[in-house]
């Protein structure tokens, strides 16, 4: 009978100050993209809710109004397409107003 031996390893990152800045910038960009996608979905839900409330005010039962109203929920590809269209391209000066941060770098890690 053989005994099974399990081993575990623990690693620690020790980035240089420049690497740490890059890691923070990438994490910030990911968080911004997540919040942007969430905002698009919340906006779609609010539109749906407003339409349902409008029908209810006109005398339609809420259950029926909920079934009648159709608001498209943003999909991952549509969110990505929208994100790419608004973030612009720093190589051609197509960035939206206010995204360039300190020293000409782009905030949120988008270059």
C-alpha cells in the first residue's frame, strides 16, 4: 500500500514600483469595464421598469404589463462593442474628453 503525498506551494508577488503601478492600472481598467457593463444592464432594467409602470398607470394589470414589455438586455458582445467605440484610440488622438491622466497616460489602463 502506497501513501499519497500532497504538496502545496505558496508564492508571493514582489513587483517593482513600475510593475505595481501597471498592475494597479490594469485592475482599475478591469473594474471600470465591469462597472460600465453593470451600468448598461441596470439602465436596461430601469427602462423596462418605467415601461411597466407606464402601462400600470394606464390600467393594465402589473402581471400583464410585465409580460408585454420587452427591453433588450445588453449582451456581452454588444457591451464589448460599445466599450471599444467609446474608449477610442490613443494613437490617433481619438480618446474621449477627460480620460488622459497624469503624464499623458491614459486613466484606467486603456492606451
